[in-house]
């Protein structure tokens, strides 16, 4: 009985401690999507005014958020520019806070 209890405790501990970490490619995809949605929400999802192309993201994973640096191409009537945008994205990819 003690052996069975010991095995169950070890198994439970192992399962809890070995949580699946998302792959870097998946995180990149989610971060790009979160930033794209954030940028389009600032223009009321009107792509006739401006178009955003999130080309690249570099990020650092903190305990509660991702610290990100995006390379973004912005196309608007008569203008075409590429620049760097910094943002902090929540772990669930729903909140984006741009930095200056």
C-alpha cells in the first residue's frame, strides 16, 4: 500500500512539474498576431487607411509577460515605411502595451 501511494505521489509530481512549454515558433506566431490585431484595432480595422505588416519579432520571456521588439512595415496612402515598435504582451496574448 505504501509503495502504491509513493508511486502515485511521484507520478503526480512528475506530471505537474513537466508542463508543456510552447515552441518558439508558436510563440512568434502568437506574438505577431497579437501585435497585428492591436495595430489594426487602433484604426478600427480599416485597412483602406493603413496596412501593417509585422515582419519580425524579438522577445524576452518574463514571468508574466513577453517583452517584444517588432519590425513593422506600415503602408498608408502615399507613404511606405519600416520601423521598430516595442511592446509588452501578456502571456495569454490578449493585452498589448506599446512602449515609446
